[in-house]
C-alpha cells in the first residue's frame, strides 16, 4: 500500500474502516476512532494506577469500562433482534482488535449472560506484567453493554481468567444494584 492523500477504505465483514490522510481522520463504521498500540494502552493504564493507587484505579477502570459499554449499547437501543445483534458485536469487537468474543449464554428475561474472551487487548497487556488478577475494564464494559441491552442494571463476576491458565476469560453478567457510580460514591466516602 502506498501513501497518498486519497482515502483508504477497508471492509472487514460488515465493518468499514476509512483512513483519510488529508484530514488525519480514521473512522470505524462511520464514527471517528483511534488506533493505539497495546504498549501505549498499557502505559496509559499503568500511569493511572501509579498516580491514583491500586484501589482507586480499579474503580476508575470499572467506571470507564461500564460507561463505554453502555455507550456502545446506546447505538443499538430499540433493537430486539438480540441474536443478530450479539453476532454483530462479535464481529465489531474482533475486527476492532479487541480480541475474540463468544457470548455462550444470554437470557433476556433473567437478565443474564456469559461472555468468553480470548486474546483480548486487556489480556495481551496484562499477561506480560506482574499482574496476578484479571483486568476489570473489559468485564465492566460488558456489564455496561448488557445493562443497555437488558434495560436493567447488571454487573459482572469473573469466573475464569487466562492469567490463571484458562483457555479464555469468562465473565458472568447478572442483575445487580452494583454500579460504577455507587463504587465511586463509596470510594469518595473513605
């Protein structure tokens, strides 16, 4: 590929990436997006932890992940074709470099889901560090996604982690009163 001032469009499955060198804009499915190396995100997350401490940074990551997930689900509000939508999510996240997503279970009536992640950016970053526990940004992200889809507050529990030698990270989503806002409030009162 040669560098020109012409737009470059790449279609991966149903997702479209457009690079516009003239304007310096990269879009993913029509929305402005950013590309970062895993090492840059790792530096960003480590800096947050270094500045704010382990407990505070966990709350920051959870709040950020949850809000990002809720934002993603807002793009699809009103849709009731959940099986199709969950298939689209698999493609979107994989094609954007977030790793492979497999939603092995979901029940709209019970407001429950099980999400399996392999080769996620969060795992790629943490597997080469001294982290002993799984990340919380992506699990809380999926809690935010399903809060929007289920139209009810849900939270997460990590059942399996690749950092513990499992084949995938497994995140269980279930109804809960726990939210990042509540966690922030409790943290502020300490």
